[in-house]
């Protein structure tokens, strides 16, 4: 290769080339063969690369490549996004969340199972950020993972990355969940078929009723969705053919996976419908059972708010009738004719010209103001005749210290109906050997006279038996 800018000192030629034939590089004139410059037999330390301390990553590759688990996780995120038909922007957001979480110290030294679940958690967080109706149960089915494990990893990921992912409304999940049920005439018999639009509309009203009865709060959405769709399908055409179907058979016909908790939600929802069905005026006191309430669902849902008010009012009247004092107890109470608070006086506190106000379902009590027909349940314990003492009272019957301590409601939250059993921590006794021994313990170590006589007789009997042998 010719070198530009050099000139042969012998002949003046500009045709100077590199002669690398030998181990020592030289610049030689191609016309006369004169050596213009000679190279060095050895190299300087700055030119040496072999033998110096070089990092392993710099010596083997220029750029750090992602590990195999990270690549597999990104592929899993993309596959989930395409199965759920997410947009390209949502797919990029999910990949970004996964890369940030994977490289975070909290997720470096975790099990491979948690790293696989992390991909689904990133997709779920992205869906919630963009208001995409996807439930955690859907991610569990796609990954075939434990729901509890997904919940733990999801909470840790949201806390680590500081992501704001509001939960999706259960009404938004309903339409997507209904589309998974194969109930069209192409899949089932015409008598059992139902359009997805009508099924979604009826199930949405049942979900609103379940929310009013505290059946949705703090619970998994998939079981209550399955229960509402099943009851909606039966109530739209309550024929004998549909009423014979159980939940398991219905899920098998619709080609969906049955949740193990869904039968409990069906039972709870039927109980709520029975309580409201009892308030239908044209039944004239007939008993409503879970087997017959399906035929009344249409009427119950059309007058849902009115039936809720009447059910609550009937429940309060039943409580008031139970808390009426017998005549013997009324006479025994001092000042019962003048100062005893009675339940019937609650309604008379209204002025004659004041119109009664219907209680609003779900509205909390405000102060001590009572509406017409309401019952003051703060005197429940007093009316039951339980003794209470307190300062400033002339009798052992007085108002309890805790307000509403005996109040019972028609619809209660799950945390009230099924209260968790709190664990009692057993105190650990530390034994050092320096503890004082009580007299009773010392007496337990000393033999009584009868025990001494029994011991001597047993010893003599053993000695005599040894002599015989």
C-alpha cells in the first residue's frame, strides 16, 4: 500500500510502499528499493494490549447482551399482549415495565417462577393504566400460575416501580367476560341460546344489586361475574330446561372454566333476591325460595330500589318487635313511665306538618337525627334487660357506653359476616434457672406418708420376689 506524503531520499520518487514481508515493518521505495524508514523490533507499553488488566466483559464482547431469562420474559410479554389484542403503545409500555422490574435489585435474586409471573404482572399493570378491562384471573389462566403468587408479585412490582394502576371496574369487565361464553345458536340449542347483548344487560343489573348488598367489595371479580351471568341466563327465559341446569353444567355448555368460588356467589346472590322477593306486594305473604326466585328476577330488578327500601324498613320493624319489653320488665324499671326511652317514641319526634323522608340506601347515619319510622338501635342492650352501671344513673339499667353496639343490618359486608380469627401469640417463657420456686411446687416434690408406705411395700415385694428366684 502506497504511503502519501513521503519521498525517497535516493531517487526522489513518491512511490513509497509498506513492506510487511518480514516481521519488522519497513517503508521501501518501489523504484530504487531504498529503505526509507525502519520499524521497531519491540513495541512500547502503550501499544501493548496483551498482558494488561482488562475486564472480562470488555475482552469478550463490545456490548452487554441481555440474559436468556430476560429475552424469554420479553417474548412472553409480547405474546400476552398479542393474545389480549393490546395496542402497540401498550405493548411497549409493558416491555418497559418488565425491563425496569427485571433489572431492579428486588427481582434479581428471585425464583424463576416469579420471573415468569412478572411478565403477566407487567401486562396487567399496563392494562389497568390504560383502562383496558382485563382481570387478574385472566392472566392466571394464560400463565397457568397460582393467583396468590401473582397477587404478591404484582403488589411488590407496583410498589417497587411506583406505578399508579387503578383497579378496573367490574362493570367494565362484564362485557369482555360475556364474550367468552359460547351461547349463540351456532354452539348450543336454540332454546338454550342467548345473545351476548341481552345477557350483558341483565348481568349488569344483577351486579349492581350485588354491589348494593356488599357481595362485590373486596372479592375476586371472576366468581361474581360467573354467578351473575348464570343467573341472568336463567332469568331471561326461566323455562324448565334452563332451570334444570346447574352452574357446573352451564359452564361446561358455555365452554368456560368454572371457578371453585362461583357456587358460593350464586347462593349469596339468590339469598339477596329472596329477601327482596318477599317484599313484592302481589305475593301476599307467600314464601320465596331459591328454587322459585329465578322466575321473579325480572320484577325484582325492575323495582330494585323500592324493594331495597321496603326490605330495610321491614327488617327494622322486625328488630323493633323483638326488642319490646315484657310488662313485668317494664314495671321493674324505675321511671319507665316518664324517662324510659321507648322505640315507639322515635317516630313521634317528627312535627305534625313535616313530611316523612324515605331512607336512602347506602347513606350513612348523620349525627343523632332520626327519620320517621327509623328505630334507635342504640338501646338494644338496654331493652334486652342486661345490667349496666354508670355515673349519674339511679338504676342498674342504663345506656351502653358503645353506640350501636347491638345494631344488626340486613346486608352486611363479608368482613362482618365472616370475621377472620385473629391469631393469639402465645408468650414465650424464658427459663434462666434463677426463678423462685413456690411453696406449692415444693410440696409437689415431697412424698406424702401414704406414698412413702406404698413405696416401702413395693420395694419389699420386689426384694422378696428376687430371693425366690
